[in-house]
């Protein structure tokens, strides 16, 4: 019986130590996610396992072209998408091209999205002006992505 109590005490110490190490890392540094669906193909595939850095955006702002994971509008799931438009910009999608208008490029900057296959289509002609706290995000598989166009 004494050996069993010693085992339980030691086991409890290991569990508590592990929780004290793992929980803060999980909450503040990295989080695991599974990709669900085809919206980010060909760069990320269904059931890919990702470890997402949560620390970087505490020190820097997200940049155009970066892939982010964020809570979906329904609040129950997470989306993985690529940042296309930054706060305060105007995004224009027309004839399968994306043009960004901002202070640096008042005449517009046509995006060269090297991470996409040449035959990828960006549908839904539209123009949207982003507020100061908004980002415009798209999936890499534009034909199968529920993103800022929706």
C-alpha cells in the first residue's frame, strides 16, 4: 500500500509539472490545428496538422500574403486563410485579378500571388473598402473557399 501511495504522489507531481509547462505554452505560444476542407489547396490540404505561432502578432502586425488562423464568424470553428487586404485599404477584384489601393499605391497595386497555381481563378468581381480594424482574407483555392468575399 505504501508503494502505491508513493506511485500516486509521484504520478500527481508529474501531471502537475506537465500542466504547468504545457498549458501556458498552449495558451500563449503555439496552438495545434487541423486543416479542414480544400480552401487552402494546393498549399495546405485537408487533415494537415499545423502548429500555429500565437506569439508573433503580439509584437508585429499581420502582413499581406501571410497565412493566419482565426475564429470564424460563427464563433465555433476556426478558419485558415491568406491575408490579402490590410486595414484601411480598398480591394478590387475584377477579371480574375486583385488590385489593392492604399496610401502607398493610390493608383493601385496588382497583386502577384506566386503561391497560387497559374490557372487559379479569383471570382466574384467586387470592390470593398476595409475599416481600420478589418482584414480581407482569401483561401488559396479560390473556387472552394468561404472567405471575405462571402
